[in-house]
C-alpha cells in the first residue's frame, strides 16, 4: 500500500471523525436573540452601471456622484466612473507575449498579459464623502459608464446622469439613476407604437459575456418576437435594443421583461416620443400584491397607469391617491382589473388636481403579484413633456438623490401605512456650501412635497439624503424641472434604500469540533 493511499485513508478517517462529532453535537436551535447578534457594517465596495445617455447630437449630460458620510468607515478608498469599454478583458497567454492582435503590446509587468486599463482618464472621480462630484459630456457619442466605489466611498454611493436635449424626438429633460447589475427586470410602460422610439439598454460590467432574453407583453398577452432570445452582451459593453424591431405588433402600452440567462447586466429603458418628449424608465419594484408609485408632480396634466401581472392569475387592485390630506379614491377608477399575463393601462387624467400625490395599489380581494408604472405629462398642447415613475421600493434605512439645484427640485415623501418621521439632509454643494438638515412628520396615508433645506452658501449642485427615523415604511421620489424655450422639461427618480450597510453575524472561534 503506497503512501498516497495511506494518506487518503487517514484523511477520510479524520473527516469522518469530525463529521460524526459535529452530527452528535449539533448547536442549539437559533433563539430569539440570534438576529440581534448580526452587526450592521458599512459595505466596502459598490459597483454601478450607467447606460449611454443619448444618441442626439444636441444632448448635454451632467453626471453627479455622491456618498453620504457613514460612521464606521476607514479614511481610504476611491470612487470613479469609467467608460464601459475602458477596461480590456484580454488575459494574454502564459508565454508573456500577449495575443497576436495586441498591436505590439507585451502584456503587463509580470509578463503574463493580464487585464489592462486604458490610459483614458475617468469621467468623474470623487474626492471626499459628503460632497458631490460632477462630470459632463456632450453629443450623441457618449458611452455607457461603469462605476466603482471602495472604502469610505462605497456605502450609499449614488450616481445620476441628467441629460438635456433641446429638440428632436425625446427632447426635454431625461434623468436616470445608475444601478447595480442584476439578473431580472420588469418595465411596464414601454411602447412599440409608431410615434415612440424605445430602447432597452443592457450594460454588462463583468469580464465575461452575459446572455439576455427580452419578452414583451401587451393587452392580449405575450407578443410574438423575432430576435428577443439569446441576446449576447459582451464584457464591459452596452447593447441598446430597439424594442420595435423585436415584434411587428404596434401597441401603446407594453411591459418588457428582461431575464438574464447567464451573467448579469444593468438595464434601463429610454422612451422617446416624437411629440411628447421623453425620459428614462427605471425598472419597477419586484412583483408584489401591493405597490406604491410615489411623487406624481402636483401640476401633472395627465397620468396614465400601466400594470402587468406576470403569472396566469387575474389581479384586481384598489386604486387610491395619497394626497396631502389623506387617501382619495379617483372617481371612476376605484379598481383596476388585470388579466393574467397581460398588460392593462388606464388614463387617470389630472388625478393630483394641483396637489402632491402618490398612487397606492392594494389587492381588492386576494393578493396577486403585479408590476406597475405611470407615465406623467406636464404642460399643454405642443409644449408637453413626459416622464415615467415606476412602482418603488421603500427608502429603508437611507437613500440619496443627486444633481439638485436651489430651484427646480421637489422631494415627495409618502407614508401609506402609518405616520413617519423623516430626516432630510442637503449636502454641501459641489462647488461649496455647508450641509443643512430638517426633520418632517408625514401622516399616515398622505404625500407631502416638503420644503427642502438648502445648503448655506450653496455653489453648484447638492445631494439630498433621506433617513426615516421610525419603522413605518416611507417612499420617496425627487423631481427635477427645467424650462427651455417654454417647454417644461422634467424628470422623476424614486429613492430606494442605498444598501450602504450589510448585516454581518457575530462569530466566535470554536475548535471543540476538532477535538476527540
């Protein structure tokens, strides 16, 4: 019997002994204090993806990044935005000569090729938490961006792209919050109609290719698509997919389901209308029986609700508006019936009637998972502009919205289930100023457009950080407005939890399982 066989037998016996001991000495069942043992610690790394902002030569895009000051972080780290193609996934070969198509490059210093970074400078680099950093691009050739924040910059890192387009299809103000990559997305509110040009942007931040399936659901169920399956998104790149090329059916109200077979991507829909401007449509909150669509502007002239139930079961929803004085049922739209697997839309008109409002959707009888969004119009006649608000997740522990100015910023807060206290902090400005905070009480079932604290001596733009002080769920949305040549441009972003902390269970070293 050789030495290898003896070692294997000995190792197997030792493993059996340890396993047997552990089986006979299992730890006691988790008690009520187990969850309390987990510590909430700041995350150490955050990655975000930003889609290419516009294909218009008239586009002017401002990028803003911000990290709220977080206790428990060390005084180191970095945060920057790089173009999606700036990192190469070439790993070379083990000979140290690199690939033949490397145009003479000899690989990295260790002689093994390795991943290389281009010499191009980051579009944006953050200098310190608590102060926004800004960057800008112009024209229609700006690429998608990949962002990474580490150390003290990681907890709650928030990035937004805000684009102004002076004329043409989709003209107006477009805003999108850069998001982490994921594996599934729902977008109710897209269109394949002739007057709409809607793209779903898929951005892959990883070193390997991602494969995505795109499904479309209209008023009668799934639309027949031609090339929606098996879409490959190469590493460190972005693919805009024109939705009208996936199907011959022309419908005004469609839901897009993006499912990632392998890898992960960031996804957002850019919806451009020939006459009504355009904006980004972010993914709806995960399918749920009850949904909240916060922050409908008080001067909205038309609101269209689009909802979809992913399964085969019909859903009946109660539709209510959380106004500044309480819950209101829109006349003629008390309930919404959604057939299983289909998309339903209803025009609510000027449902807010000059007051702040949020839509609250709850089951009329049994709970069926649903996704939803609204399309909002402001202005009249030829001077109308559109924006989209998806159903949102609650603020949670903390959330931030960036690229705010002294004028033209509105923050809406709603507490559908109970009275809540909320702290709102306006950061120092990107060019100077001193942070300011204010605490608000939001009554149960109401929406409030709060009077914002403005940083003292503000220069540039500032960030808003929202922190609930009670356990009651709070939902938030921020509206930016800018009027150019009489056209009321606007964009709305919801504020989900920034995932700035992670629960880390306490663990004690115990070598007893290794003893006989």
